[in-house]
C-alpha cells in the first residue's frame, strides 16, 4: 500500500498543463490541484519484475479531499480523516487504527500530493508517444538521494486533456510499478461521512479493532 500511495501521489499531483520546463509544470499543477474541491481516480495497477517472473494486474480507486483520502485496492480500504489512519481488511474482519504524526511521517502519502515533488527530485522532459491517437508527453523524476530505493518515475501526460495517462515507477531492483488511469474526476458530490470511521458499526459486524496508539 505504501508503494501504491507513492504512485498515486505523483499521479494526482501532475494532472495538469504541459510545459517545456518540468519544474514550471509542477508549479502550475500544484496551483490547479489546489483549486479542486475533491479528486476521484479509478486506475489499473501493474507490478512487474522480469527477473522474478512476476507480472500482476489489479484495479483500484482513490478519493481525496484536502488532506483526507480513501484508498481501495486488493480488497483493503485505507482511510485518513486528517488525524487518524484506518486500515480496513474485510477478509480478516480487522481494522487497524493509528494516529498520524506529521513530524515522524517519512512516507509519501496521498495527503502530500501537493508538496512531495518540491524537494528531493530532479526533473527533465522525456519521450513523447502516440497512444491510440493520443499524444503522451513523459516527464522523468529522479531522486537526488543516491541511496533512494526509487531509480526514477516516469509520468505520461495526455497533451490534449492535460491529465496523467500513465505513471511508471522503477526501483533499484528493476521492479516496475505502473498506474494507468481509467477515469479522473474532480469536484464530485461526496457523502458527508465518507471520511468518517464508524467504529461502532464495525464492532457490531464482528471486526477486531486493533489500536496501535
């Protein structure tokens, strides 16, 4: 889920106008994303490691509003209400609850989608592809820290729609994590309780509540 969160962060953060200067592009993206009341993404997720003969596909979706989010994937729901993280696993009938500490959080999560790229990366324009009549411009992000697990991140931007079409993250072991967007929606009507965890409900349903803090 943490690696997926990183991919989603980059995916959401860079869904905007194309510019020749990648750093300028990221600034414009940040301003545009801040103007959205909420964002919903439905995506395909692929994990590929040729050396280990691993190639797995799955689908997922994420809804964000401010620093709150609900991420659904692999039968697991991860929700952040701005203060607490809830990981809900229906198969195990278990909910893990942990307090969020910004000072100790070193992971890149959907909540950091507007700021993660401002430090720690160099940027450059990459290849342009024609995908079924769509012009896709790629931007490459390379970690400044040479000890980072990530080798690079490629972001494919649809020039016409100004949204991300594909994101490819490659780690130092050669494993690729790819997200392909099926739909990208903004300012959707959301339930007022979408980011509210109802502990009583899950207890009634027989879930084990695991509080880490």
